[in-house]
């Protein structure tokens, strides 16, 4: 069943509000022994990509999403995250806004 634009926008809005909560609300587990400070830290970029991939897998279950296809989708998701970060790193100035004029059309019929 294809999604309408409204349903897609609602699911995207839900994902953007739920995703930050999902990353911060980790379940409490028993304390583990402390590791040395030079231990390998998880890559936040890969963690974000894994969360997006899990969201895609659960929201759109399909038998065609084999592990090979999910690997390709993961590469696309990682590329999209990097692309968004690169675009967001350039601050915009007021002059960078589109230059169009909005005027009200008056019709007296």
C-alpha cells in the first residue's frame, strides 16, 4: 500500500521526535566494571546510522529487505547523514535567503 504525502510527513515528524528520545533513553543495566579511559568509544555517526536503519527496518517490514539490501540501505543512510552534516556546517547570512517578493493579489469582481 503506497503512503500518501501526509502519512509520510507524519511518520517523518514522528521519527524526528522519537529518535532523539530513543538515543537518550537507554535501559538501565547492572553496573559493569570500569574500563580504562583509552578503551574504544562507540562512533556516534555509526550509532545514528544504526538507529535510522532500525527505524526503517521496523517501520517498513518487507521480505525484500534482505541483509544484503539492508547493507546497501545502510550505506545510503550513512551518506545522507554525512551530507546533511556537511550542508549544516555552512552558516547562512541574511543575503543567502531567496529573493522573491510576496504581494497580495487584490481582485474586486
